[in-house]
């Protein structure tokens, strides 16, 4: 099997596997009428951004167990804890600028883009009361959800390019970064 055929087939299969739970979650959002009118876009784009990211980060480790454990931890820290911290920083007057900056920095991990959107969708009315300057004509403004959408699409392009470089031996001089 050729290398391009291997990666293309894996990507298609993984995207399909990723879209199944995304579709279920979107259905549940609407079934329970959560009012998250924008999250569906992120649930559809999330597999597109996270799968190439996961492919590339797996090359950093020498064993699958370590790769999986550290990757899960990374996503938990950035998505689970990071989105909550950023949201809290954004609503406190003295730390709102720090929260805005960290929100852009944490977008380097695709999971943060998804959870940041969920935090926004679930609490935008409250957020706009506290920070009316954030209210824009569209929730898809670059400073609101548009940045998350842009970054998830960018993750796909960037990590597929890096994967191409890895498979062509560009980074062979580094070896595995974490030899556990």
C-alpha cells in the first residue's frame, strides 16, 4: 500500500468515525433544546481539526500508551480546564484582557476551540451583560466564534502539512521527542 493511500484512507475513516458522535451530540443539543445555536458548526468541524493534530502528536512518542495518556491529558488541560479559566478571566474586569489573550493562545489545541464555543453558546447572554463591547452583529465574528472556526480549519491544513513533512523524513534528525 502506498503512503498517500494509507493516510487518505485513515483520514476518511477517522473523519467518518468522528462525525458519528458529533451528529449524536448535535441531535441531543436540539432534542434537549439547549439553545446552543452555534455549537453544531464546531461539532462538525472538530474532527476535521483534531484528527490531523492527533496524527502528528502521536509521532512525538515512542509508545502508543504514552502518546494516548499525554494526548488525553493535553486535551483535558486545554479544553476542560483552559476554557473555564479563560471564561472566568474574561468576565472579571481586571483580568479580561488576559482572558482574551489566553483565548487566542489556547486555540493551538483543537479541543479548546470546541469547548470555548460551548462556553460561549451556553453563557453568551451573561457574557454580553458583563462585557457589552463583545456583542457583534454576528456570533461568527472573528473575535467570537469565527476565530475558533478559522483555527479548526487551520489545524487541518497545518497538521496535514506537518504530517506530509514527517512522512517525507524532514524531521528525522530529531527522532522521537519523548522516549518512554
